[in-house]
């Protein structure tokens, strides 16, 4: 559950906190790096969530 909430929070923060600063060209290198890191973390949260939701196959 924590990974779902974390991914959602990262998506909201990147949309409403980081993206406007990138569009405004305000300290572009910093905010682009922060946005990229948040995007990668969001994908990691999604990957962990899907990994935990898949049933384990015992052979």
C-alpha cells in the first residue's frame, strides 16, 4: 500500500510542483534533474507494486 501512495504522491508533485518550474525555465538544470529522479522513483514504485500483486508460481 505504501508504494501505491508513494507513486501517486510522486506523480502529483511532479505535475504541480516541478513541471511549472521547468516550463517557466526557473533553474532549469535543477528542476529537470528533480523531475527525472521523481519519474524514475515513480516507475520503481509501480514495478514493486506489480511485483507484489503477481501471484507466485511454485514449481
